[in-house]
């Protein structure tokens, strides 16, 4: 499909374009995903959570970083509504909150693999 051009000096499609734009609130939530993925440690954490629920101590052992750093990163991921957790006695087990985040990560990983082969 050929893209249509929209120009202030020619044919403008602003009214049509506005129909597909998200609300400001939804745009902010969308940026949260990319803010979360902008840090390599958080990406590693999310990749580790693809198929597992993991506690802070275990994530710390896995990544070789302090528990306080892991906790801080989980706090950011919770703020962005990317992860959630359940308590089991004194332990908090983190997991990815929704399957769409997993889809985004899988697509990004596939893209990285394709670039590597080029």
C-alpha cells in the first residue's frame, strides 16, 4: 500500500490522522513501555521473567548485581505497570504483568536475530 502524503501546502489529511492518534493519557502509557525497555538491566530482568516468577534475591544472583539495585529496577517496572508481584511469606515473586509485553520482547528479539544474520 502506497502511503498518502499530507502537506500544509497541498492535500491535508489532518482530520483522518487525528482519528488514529491515541489520547495523551494513552500516549504516556505507551512511552512507559519504551522507558522500561531503555535500560539494559531492566531488559535482562524482563527476559528472565518471560517464563518464570523470580524473587529479588534470585534475580540478584542471576544478574550479579546487588539486591538493592534489583529492587530499584523492579520499583521502576512496577511504576510503569510492566511487572507485578505476589507475596509468599516474606518473599515477593515478580512476573510480567501482561502478555503484550512478552510479545513486544519476542518481536524485538527476533529483529535482533535477523540483524545478526545480515
